């Protein structure tokens, strides 16, 4: 599925996906087919080989020099274009919400749903279905550009338009059912608890966010991709050995057939408890060297051992409560000023949904640097854990180069703070080389010239 969060009411109604970020989060690959533009075999540059005069900055620059200039330019162009898409996604979403409110389409959809049934839960679901279809149609031009044509332009997408539309239809149905259930519970709270709706609404949303994390890898992901246990001993044996060495009772590693949609490489950890899964996509298995795969899996184990999913749940719960507190104030103010014009009866009226979506989107748009900083901090922690667990700094650097196929490698500090939800490629390679410099005793100081391996013992 596309990585960029497009304007769907599900995103602002559920506030934020609890799906834990990964070392190589899915994003587009610029330029030609990835195997032709970036190194796929682990080749250690001369300046990054172990020696008694090993220099971190020289080793970092040597790895960055492996990226062809044309590929780097296209990567920068893609990623910087994404800055504008963040703005356009927000503006289009705001315009759609204001349009639906001011033309009183929302009130009209409420009236229609009330004519269908007086049973409030069904009335809420019918309104949600109307609203979802309407907003999907209104935002479709931006969606098809952003998630289809732009992806093909930068050499990412593997789907033709028909299969892509099929996935979009599946996404629509998933949103219809899952968010429809959430909406029923939320508006039930809004109607019954007029004074404290914002407190109990936050509680409802937190509970459903936890359920979303729990069911995603088992019930949602297989709707879009085939997920199977990986059975290649050459791949899983080092991963499971590293897991046991780090106190992780992992028994399986999973593979997802992402190549049916994309050429990008990725891995992730999702779920928690009995539904926790470590997953590699098939592009990573085809393109990644054994050292790179091991480094990435060390990173994923870092997310698990450092309890990042649970910490993310706690962090997003705090954000949710703050958001609902601000939402109560903003909704009361807006309805007092424009409620009669929009024909909205109050917070328990389903016609208020476009206003909630608008206010939530403003909240998260303003919070972009904070949300990115939180995620980026967890990613850095997992990077450090992964380096210590895998002892594969060169594999880690290779992974950062693959990340650079679709993400700007060397941003400015403010740019990285605002727009990056992972450390930049340069930062990651420098961290790997710094780790290597502090652990040179683990490496052979005289590797064979031209060797494609790191020279590790």
C-alpha cells in the first residue's frame, strides 16, 4: 500500500497509525529500476575498510560516493517534492471539509441517513458510508496523481492501473467497516455524554487504536498482500540466532509479496503480544546482502526489545487526550459561530464529522515536526540497538544507501527536524562508521583486496 498518508477521514479519525515504523519504511524509488542505480552487493569502500588510521567522516563520504549523482538528484527531487505534497494534502482536505460544510452536503447526508433508519448506530454507519464515498471521489484526482502517476514517474510502482484500483477499492472497504465501527461508538459517546464527550471519546479512540495494532498483521495486511513464513535457512538461521542471543523468543520470520505493488525494499515489526511479527518484503530478500538483512533485522529486534510499540501507544494516547481537549474547545467555538449556517445540531449530530476531520487535520499538520521527532528518536534508538546486536556496520550502511533511493541523504538540520521521521541516510551511515571505529578489534585489519565482504571474523 502507498506509504504517504493521503486525505482519508480514517487517518484523522483514528489519529495516527500505531504500526511501528521500520528501518526502511516503504517509499518510492527514483530513477531507473533500483537494481541498476544502487549497489545491491555489499562492497566496502577502501576508506571504510578497517585500518589503524580509520576515519569516520572519510568512511561516511566513501559510502555516499557509491550513490550515482543522477540517482541522488532524483531522490532529492522526489523527497523535496513530498514537502509540498504534505501541504497540498492538508489544503485539499481542508477545502473538502469546508465545501461539505458550507454547501450543507453534510446536513443533507445526515437527513438522508435519518430517513433510512431511526436506529442511531445504523444511522451513524449510513452517514459514514455516504461521507466516505463523497470525500474519496472529491480527493481522487490528488490520490491518483500522488499514489499512482507520481510513483510510476519515479520508478516505484509495479502495478498497472487496474490492479492499483483494485487495492484502492479494498482500502475503501476496509475504511468503511473499521472506521464505521469506530464512528458508531464515538457518536454513541457524543450523544450520551454531552459534557464529558471529549474525555470518553479519547478513551474509545485509544482502545480502538490498540485493537488496530493487534489485528493489523493478522487480519488487515493479508487483504492487500500475501504473508508467508520464510523457510530459507540461509536467511532465517542468522536472524533467529541473533534473536536468541538477545533474549527474544522468536520462532518465525515472515515474508510479504510487496513486489506485486512496488520495487522498494522494506521490513517492519508490527502488532504486539501473540500477533507480533517481524516481516521482510520479497524485494529486500532479492536485493539485500546477508549482512544488510542481518543489520535490518537487528534494528527490528531493537524496536521489540526497547518496547517501542508500547511506548508509541502511550505517546499517542497522550496526543489523543490533548487533541480531544482542544477539539472540544474548537468544536464549541465553531458551532456557536457557524453551526446554524451549517445546520449542525451539536456534537452528537453526525453532520459535525467534516468539522471534526478539519480540526483534527489542522492539529496534526501543526504537530508534524513533533510527531516526526518522536518517531525519528525511536528509529535512532533501534539503529543503535541493531548495530550492537548484528555487528554489521557495513550492512547497516548498505541499508542506508538503499533508503537513499527515495529519501534525501544529506538534509539540513531544520529540514531533517521538520520532515524526516527517520534519521537521514548520512546520519545513519556516520553512526554505523562511528560504531565500527569504536569496535575495530572485531574486524580483520587486512581484508583481501577486492573482497565484497566486510572482512569480519
